[in-house]
C-alpha cells in the first residue's frame, strides 16, 4: 500500500472519522489500530519483524528504567553509610549492566536490519553459489533507528520508559512515518500521539545526580 493508493485514502478517511468520534483517551488506540492495518496491508510478512523491534526495545527500556530507579533508591538509602568512592563504584557497576543490556538490544535490531538489507547484495557481490530472497519490511530503517534512539534516551535518564505497551507500540509503528519519516524523539512525538490520555511522567523525575 502506498500513500497515493485508493486503499490508503480509504483507510485514512475511516480513521479520521473514528478518531474524532471517540473520546480523546481512546484516540491513540485508533492510531495504533490504523498503523497495524496499514502495515498488514503493505505485507503481512513484515509484521513479525516490526513485532521483534517493538517487543525487544520495550522490554529493554523497562529493564533500564528499573535499574536507574534501583540505583537511585539504593544510593538514597545508604547515602550516609557509603563513601564517595563506594557510591562511584556502585554507579559504575550498575551503568555497566545497563550498557550491556543496551548493546544486546542494539546488536539484535541492527543485526536484523543489516541481514535483511544487505545479505542478498553481499552474496551477489562475492558471487556466492546460493541466493536468498528475504523480505525487506516497509520502513524498517525508520522504525529501527527511532526505537533505538528512544532506548538511548531512556538509558541516559532523559525520561522514564513508557510502561504502557500499547502506547509505546504506537510510537514505534506510527504509519505516516513508515516510508518518509522523519525520525522523531519520543518526548516530542508522544505529546501529539497521546493527546487526552494520562501524560507521561515528567522527564525531570528521571534525571538524577545519583
């Protein structure tokens, strides 16, 4: 499905009607449903790859957020007992764990992207005796880099991870961005996507000197 096809125009028209009929707190679900339908119509074989990115990044972000919260709570509880050196050592240890989690998710998603985009090209370039005919999911570069950018921001403590899976899934799969982008930051795009729902926790709560 392309942005100029009749099917796309019908989908957008139906979504607009439903979107403005429903209360604001349900509108993000309409956008999510429309994104899934759009992607399925573009190619049902693409959905598992999008699902892998959504699930791995969502889960990793939650783990990173819990690690940051645990670190903050531990330092606050033992602040009077620990020396400055002990606090720094503890932070370094926890930061190393978060970095390992982040890199694992990064390698998984970038590896999937590279395999789907470049395996056939490399085999052809080096005249390999076999061929592969893998699908190239629509917008995979956009949703992969956007999701990893979100994960990086969570790791840095710029804002807490989105705990609502459906809300995060909408951010990662918002269909108008699938083909032409741009790659957006979570703290900017979410203000529009989740209008009328409970606002995400302020990013200042995630930032801490501990």
